[in-house]
C-alpha cells in the first residue's frame, strides 16, 4: 500500500509540474490584431498568472514597437528634403499602376509597418490600462 501511495503522490506532482510548465506565460506576442489572446494555452496562462502574463506581453509589444519605429529610419531619409509635389507625383504614379514593382512593394511595406505600429500602440495602451486597474 505504501508503494502505491508514493506512486500516486509522484504522479500528482508530475501532473502539477506539467500543468505549471504548460501554462507558463510566453515572452513573445500572443495577441491578435484585436488585442485578444490567441490560443487556449495562452488564455489559461493569462488566467493563472494575471498581471505577470500582461507584463510579459507589454514587454514584447514595446520591443516590437521599438523595432518597427527604428526600422524605417533609412526609408525616412529617402523622402527627407524632397518636395511635397514629388511625393504626390510618386503616389499618383503608384495609383495609375505606372510605378515600378519596387515602388509598389515599398509602399505596401510602409503601409503594413504603419498598420502594425497602430495595432501595437493600441494593444500597448490596452495592456497599460489593464495593469493600472
């Protein structure tokens, strides 16, 4: 009987350890474009760890925002000092489908980067508000 009790206790501890390990908060972004948690494992982690989960997500959001805001620095220098007319002409060429594929890809990439900055900024604000409450 003693051996089976030790086995039961061992299995209980292993089970608790697996649950703990499987619900550890992820240090990477686990939120979608609506700032909702993606995946059942991450939803459980949020319930178990609460503010700790959100602090890790805030850190991941801030790191991603920092990277996105630094990445286009070289691209910003391309437009620096150029007239507004030049930019308007360039956009007109793109909309008339006369622009090169490179310009279209660059415009699409810039638009996606700004969309991601807006998304991450909104999630950053939501998380900070949640942590204050």
